[in-house]
C-alpha cells in the first residue's frame, strides 16, 4: 500500500495517514493480518517525523483498526464482515451530486465532515 502525505494540506500529517489506513482497511485493500510498515521506515519514506507516524498508529490502535504488537509492529485487525454496500452507494450518489453542482472535492469533504460532527453532537 502506498501512502501519500500532502504537507501543504490544512489537515495534520498524522490525520492524513490515519484516514488513508482507515479507508484502505474498510475497502479491504488492507485485509486483516496485514502488517503496516515499521514506523521508522514509513516516516523515512514519507519524509516526516517518526513521532507523526507513531501518533497515527496510536490513533488507529485506539479506534480498533490496528493492533500494536511488540516486535511485529502495527497489524490490521479483523473487524468483522460488515456490509458496506449501502455506504458505498450513498457516497457514490453524493459524489455524483457534488460533481453535477460543480463542487470542489474539498468543499464536498467539508460538508461531509460538518454533517458527521453535527450528528456526533446530538
């Protein structure tokens, strides 16, 4: 799996990494049992601080996406076989509607994040 970091983004570097791993795990691109790169190696390849990668791995551990194992690193956890088809369909519909209106991807993402934050606050 190739991870990409955008240093010019307003989103923190660790969060960019968390988001990419989370989505890859949900899609099945990182199946359960997959070992993520060693933090030191990933930090070097992305040219970011080791502690940034460690922070991302800790967030993923706290969310239950990975398990941190001494000597084995971060391993993707089996979270069951939830059927994500309704979510994928809803996202595809959202993307189509946003494109039809000419919304930029960042604006669309901002609307989704705002809706999620509003729902969490309830």
